[in-house]
C-alpha cells in the first residue's frame, strides 16, 4: 500500500483544511483545487529538503518541519514553508541543473536519486511555484493512503 500526495495551493489554512471534505481524493484532478495541483509519489518532506538544500544551500538538518493543518483518519493536509516554492521562481537552467546534481549526491536521504529525474521534478515545481505566486496562494499537500 502506497501513499499518494496531491500538492495544491490555497489562500490560507482554513481553505486548505476544507478541501478534503469537499471531495474525495480519488476524484481530485488538475484544477479542482483552484490552480492545477500536482500528484506525485514524493513526500513533501523530500520536496522541501530537495529545494532548500539544492537551491538555498541549507544543511539538511536545518530544513524546517512541515505544518500539520488537518489530521483525519482517512487523510492529512500539511502546509509547506513558502521558502520551498519562492526560491524556484527566480532561478534559471543552470541553478536547476546544479540543484538536481547536488540532491542526487546527498547521502542518507529519500526520494529520486537520478539527477535527470530530480531536474524534471524541479522544473515541475518551478511551474507550480509560478502558479502559486500568481494566485497569491501558499503550498499545501493532501496525503492519503
């Protein structure tokens, strides 16, 4: 049994907390959450660490914890720090490539290990970051088994 992660944007925690109540996870698609969310099998802690270590140069042990918005028997909603998506908006190809390489060499961490896979993932997150910024939203993740 795996865990599924649906990343989405919301203006605040109260709105984000209502999302799972209004729709079942298997019905979630691209834009029901307001702005083209993303499905992935990569957990939010890994995404946060990947961006903050690879782009911000933060040591892995200094990556801030995620904020739990809702814990329900069937799902959870967590808020990612804005420092995870903001740095992605202003960087170019070289920085994305360097971050992908750095993350692929970090020992003792989860997530994708292939630098090209990390590179593609960071590009998806770059697009997501731009959409969040344009909508004035914060990043959240809906987690369910």
